[in-house]
């Protein structure tokens, strides 16, 4: 049920519009080629009933931009948790509890049923992330937070539910970590803008340590624009407050979202949607003397100012 008394069980149109494609056309180009999507491995899904239920959520979100969803957790069903498990790479590194994908699968149905009960009853507890580092191109080390397997499962399931709300809100120039989109799509968009338009400036921007510095207070406020289900918000709070374990010692994390966690890319997109994307749309309509096109992949963006459009 949204904030205006509408049910998320509203009827879905037979052919709902492809909002992503429409948004891309609005950015001055057609649908890109070379799409790379991230899909659950064939043979495992949450089921047609679950998909149609999220379709109704998506339609309400599309139709009413002020709708706030008060009942979303029930969409984190046993079937959706099962699909999330099968979407995880079997070779994925284990978290602090050492449980691997194969270990969990030994008693999969029993484990998932227990997890489902804990999530729905509020007894689910997030485990700390295991700190790991990978080298960056400039020689520095990028900190990663490796979640425990159950946390990966729950995060993936919740992200799928939240995507039904946010995919109709996100702008067409946002490409990072979204269903059916990938780096090649962003590169295609950048190439189209440079090759087919008279470009005066190309700006390459990267937010330094974005995942580590993300403001959780503002993130919570941004989430509450659309999400009024306190149980879902508490899940996000649990993941962010779980802390990290490094060299056997636990430490709290007061800000940011663990880079490498399944929920972090969506949370990052929600945050940047409010602090960057909406502002860009407003600024170029109100102040730009000409065209301004932007391509954003997570916290990396490349605004392109066309002739007559100083930034």
C-alpha cells in the first residue's frame, strides 16, 4: 500500500512502457548496442507469481511518483531467496563465518526456510563484513567488504524488490549496476555523444572514496522518499551497522556502505540519484545555454557540454 491508499496489487498494463529505453531516447540517442545484463542462471527464478507481484509494485511506482510503499518485505519470499542463492557465483569468497556456496547448498531448503522465517519475523541479524583489499591502477589498495553468504542472499532478494520501485525513477544516463545495463552501454552512450554531436568540453569526474564516505543520514532520508516499510529500512540499517572484521578484530563503520556488498550499488544509485542526477536535470533545463549530456556509471561520470553550453 502506498502513501495515498493505493495497493501495490494494482493491475499492470499488458505492455508496460520500457522506461529505460524511453529515457535513453530523451538523452538524444536510441537504444545502445552491446548490452550486457546480469541475469540469474537459467532454471532458477522466484516464479511467475512473484514476478507479477513485483510488476504491480513497478506499475504503482511508475504511475505515482509520490507513492511511498509500506508493505514490501512480504515480496522477499522463499522463492526469491532461493533465486538469490542460485544467482551467487559458487566460487564467491566466503564471509566471516567461512560458509561457502557449496556448504550452504548441502541443506539448501532447510537453510532457506529458516532464513525466510528469520527475515520475516525480524530475527535476522547481519554479520560483519570481512575486510579484503584489491590493488587499484594507481598502486593504492581498494578496501572491499565481503559479506557472509546469508547476507548476500538477503541483500540480493531485497535489491530485486527495491529495483521494482527505483528502476522507474532512475534517469536514462545512469548505467552502473542496473538490470540490463553495464559498462559497454555507458561507453556506447559516451561514443554516441562525442561522435554525433558538436562537443566543446568533456569532463571526467570521479567521487573520491564514494562508497567509504557516503552519508548514511542522507541515504536514509532519500530512501524514505519512496520506502515506508520500516522492516525493509531496518534491514538496510543492519547491513550498514554490522561493521567489519579485519585481522580478527571487529570495528564499527560510522559512514559509507561496504564496497562489494550486494546492496551497496543500489544504495549508491539511490544516493546519487538525489544528489547528482536530479540536480543535473534541473540545472540543464534552467541554466544551460545549449545541450548538456551526462553519462554516469556509479560514482564515475562524464558530462559532455555541447557548443554554446558552458558548464
